[in-house]
């Protein structure tokens, strides 16, 4: 191995290849905060934005039209750095994980069943060439649960005529119960910055962290008061304290004697269970998974077969539909399946319904 590649670099970063950054950044930030066992923080991630078909074309330019059929060993970091940062080439041995997260964009003028299937077949290992997660119809599907547990999720689908983007996001916002829970840390940071004039990001972060670690209503106001005193002007202290106390109360985690992170960890586990069950429904026709076979059912899922089913169901522009399914949430289960289990089997939200 030449010195400009292996000897100078340390294999320590993670590559996240996405289309658009905002929602995906928020989701993965929450995942890494709720599952510290994964041992990844956002500072260790190199995020590269592209379109799945643009990425496909970039691979073709580097490896030729027959790259997928010839089982080429594709180096995605090299492909994208050569295009965007030719003076700072990167290689796959520089990265611990390479994760691709794209929406299923049937409406895209460049949509190609053949190309997207080739991408899904070839990119199956995050520790090697990369792992492709396709979300149906888009990443916001991880929020598309109307209650927890949600048995109706088994048949939840959207018509092809409903355009992803604003239309689907609006639908999820209207139907879901989860948006405010996942958005809570970001809403709190926004409140402190825009309404109470705290411009220092580190001070906001410290304040928010203290509030998110609250796990009891008995000392909630005291903790909030302590967290705010160092950052909020005296004239605004009372207003800020009671507003945040109201927000924490509505989130419900302190009443369950849980921190926000422990609470959302349980919610994530429920979402993963629902989406594994849904994938099993799509591929095998069975939604309810026996608890003692949860891991076995997950491991038999085939992303390529799921994609084929979605392609078939959505082919007709008038009568076609897309099964609502989030697959990037599987990253947690694939990293270590024990993270989505408890000692008794499936941990369904730390024993509480939402």
C-alpha cells in the first residue's frame, strides 16, 4: 500500500452519502445520541450530498458501463472525492462505515428500475463498499406511525400520484404523533437562540443537555432553573423556565422517570420493530413477527426483493402505490441486534404506549 494512502491516514471516519442533509443529519444525530454503544458522533462523519442517479453516473465514468455486472470493487470515497475534491482524494480504507441513504424517487425524471436495482445489489456492506438504504417514499417514513404500537402500519401505503417532498411531509405531519418528540431538542435550541437571545452554541448545547437529562418531575423546575441561570438574562428567566417546564411535561419522559434519550431510544426500538414487521409483510406476506424469531425474521429480509416489490407495486402511475417503509433505521439492528432487544425480547418503548 502506497504511503499517500495507508500509512498517513487512520481508518476512523464514517461516510454518509445522502441526497439533502437536514432531515438525515437530524435522524442520525438522534440515533447516535440514543445508542451511544454505536460509538459514532457527528464530528466523525463526512457527509456527501448527491443524487442516487448522479452517483450511478459517477461510478460509470470511473469503472465503465458494466461495473455492476463485472462485480467491480467500487471505491465510493475515491469516486466522489475525485469529482468534488481532486486535490484531497479519499479511499474506502479511510472509513469504518460507508452508508448511503436515498429516497425512493419514482417521480424522478432519471428514475430507472435497472439502475436502482444494481445499486441495491452491489452496496450491501457498510464496512466494505458501502450499504445502501432506500426509504419509501422518503426518509420521513420513520415518523409515519399514528400511534405506538400501530397495527395499521402493516397496510400503510401512499399513491404514486402523491408527490414525495412537501406533499408527503405534510401528510406525515398531519398523521403522525412522533414529529414533536423527535424535534424537541432542535425546537429547544431554536427557542433559546431566537427567543431568548443565546447566540453561543456551546452554552445552548450545555443548557439543552441538562434539560434532556431530566428524569423526574419532582426536581424538574429546579434543574431547568439551574440550566437557564447561566445563559438567560434575569428578566427572561421566569418566562423561559415555565415555557420549558411546560414543554418537558408535554413530552412525558420525566413522568416515566426516563431521560429524553432513554425515552426516545425506546421509541426508536418500536419504530424498528414496526419497519422490520412491515418489510416482512411486503416480502413474505406476514406482518406479526414472533418475538422469539425477531432476529431470524430480520436476517432473512432481502433489500433487493423489497425493492422489486416496490417497483412492481408503483409501476402504474394512476393505480400504483408505494408501501411506507423506512430502511435506514435498520442501521441500528445491523450494527448490533442486541441494541433493539431487551432481556425479555422486544423492548416496546420501555413498557409504555404512545
